[in-house]
């Protein structure tokens, strides 16, 4: 018997809402409704995206009886309330990062999701680059040896001048952290996903490089952040996050240095992975022939035919829907526990910047254990079998 198609709705039809709608379609779901900031915008988005209808507001989507999965793609302050409402009405949720605008709210959502017995997936989609999976497999296989150092950056320039603004700049809509919650959270998730290490404490500094933006009240959220972190397996990590770095568009760069080898990945060059050893370095191309078996299923076209960000999104949504149908999300799917962990790291980074001292990453481990975190790689040298 043919399975009923999942009925999905998208709340927030800006940059990322459109990508969710596209990936949902490709995964075989029916886009039954959308909602935007006003009914007029919702109607225009429904027509453009081919949704069956538009709702007067996002809350209507969260409570609609004909929606199986709600995609929350609104500004950050609505992530928590809409996810909670949708869970209360029996829906699975794909909630954009950051999961919530405070750690307390993220923790509350974890309890809500457990009570509702529904999935909440969080689009940390850089996990879906095939060479990222390959790097993870190298670590699982022990090829890097003991992981000692994680370092990198996530740099953008779209908020470079005083004329640049966005709802994210307003702490009331974006949350108390901007750059770190927005993009530092991606870096931290990727670092944990690839290595299996979890961040336990942080010391940091943040700066609002542009305290006055045209037509805005004084800005309280950070443009740049620099954090030094420790992991639960004894490694050090260092990340620089910026939304004001000229010429950098979406440069998520990460290197993991082990006792035997290092790997480095640049999100803007996602067709290759650098693997370094003392006696030489090599480039692994995103060629299915060269990739570890667990990475191959994400290589959807042959080598030499570049893949990218949209393919990551498609793979993420496909895996989430498969999991919803099967009753279990595929291993590696970023979910609520991962969003919660990112919220806890962000909170620690912001508290550390305020206090100037090492600050523990609160509660994430406990909450993650209770809600079923993504299984992370372990190697013989750093704590057990994968
Ligand atoms: N996972 C990723 O890679 C990724 C990438 C980009 C953005 N995001 C996240 O997605 C979210 C949206 O970001 P964006 O870049 O698409 O922003 P955006 O400004 O392009 O879009 C936000 C949309 O929400 C709509 N909106 C505002 N208030 C609303 C309301 N009350 N009800 C319904 N819709 C409302 C706006 O009309 C707009 O269309 C953010 O939380 C961001 O962190 C994630």
C-alpha cells in the first residue's frame, strides 16, 4: 500500500523558508500551507511557492489539523512559542536554529517534545556535506589518532556597514547573542558532529563593532566573538565568529588536529577535504569513488559535478521525513538535543564574555541524555566504539 504523503507547512517564507519548501517538495511532501508576517505576504508566498493555501498567521499553521510537520523559519523569538504550540497539537517540527532565544526556553522545549513524543529536527545542515561525513568517518576509524585541537572560524560581511541592518540586530527578535547564536552555533555543532567531542567550558570576548546602525536604537548584540573552549575529551577549541569581515560571505572553516593526522573543511569549497600528515598532505575530492561508504549516500552526483548547500538541505529534510515515517531519525540527524547543546554553548560563551572567566556549559549533557542526542563518533583512542 502506498504511504500517505506527509503534509507540511512553512511558517516564515524568507530566505530559508523558501529553501525548506523546496526541499520538502523534493522529498515528496505536500506543501499544504504557508504563513508570513502578514496575510498579504502569506498569500504572495503561497502563490509563488505553490502552497495549497496561506494561513492568516503562523499560529494557525501550528494548530491546523491537516499539518503533520511544521517548519519554523521565522525570526528567532518565535521559534520557541511556535514549536511548543505545534508539539501541543501533535505535530513534528523542523525548527530553525537557534532553537530558542534563551537556554531556559530551549530546555523547556526539550521537556515539551518529550511529553508530546514528537520529533524536533534542527537544520545544522553543514553536517550533510559528503566530505564532512568522510572526515567524521576518518575520525571514527581512528585515522587522526587522539583529537587534540579543534579550530576555525565562521565569517560573514553582510552586516559590515552602519547602513546594514536586519531583525537579527534587535535582541528582542534575535536574542541576546547574535553572531554566535546565528553562525557560531553552526560551527560548534559541526565540530561536535565530526569529532564526537562536546564542549564543556568556555572563555570568550565579544564586541559590538558597530554600536549604532542607521535608524536603529543602540545595538546590544555582538558583531564578533572569539571563544576558547574545552571539550569533554580533553581537547582545546578556538573559534572566531564575525558578521563584519570584509569579503567573507559564508566562510565556515574548521580544522581538527589529531596525533596522527589533521582534517580541514571550508564550507565555501565543499567539494574537497584537506587531510594533513607529517609526511605530506592530500586533498580528498567529493568523488563517490574516494569517499567512505557512510559518506557516499550524500554524494548525489558523480565527482566533478559540484554539489553544495541546497543538496545539504535536501538530504537533511529527506532524512527527517524518513525518520518521521520510520519512527526513528537516521543516525546523524541534527535534532532537539543538538539545538539544545548549541544553545548551552552560546549561553556559556555570552556569560564568559560578560564575566571574563572560564564558564561551564550548563545542563546540556543531562538534557541531551534525556531527549536522545545524535550519536557522536567515538574511536578506540577517545572513548569506545562508534
Ligand atoms: N540552517 C541554516 O542554514 C539557516 C540559514 C539561514 C537562516 N536560518 C534561520 O532561519 C530563520 C529565518 O532566517 P531568514 O534568513 O530566512 O530570515 P528572513 O528575514 O529572510 O525571513 C524571515 C521571514 O519570517 C517572516 N516573519 C516575520 N514575522 C513573522 C510572523 N510573526 N509569522 C510568520 N512569519 C513571520 C518574515 O516575513 C520573513 O519572510 C532564522 O532563525 C535563522 O537563524 C538558518
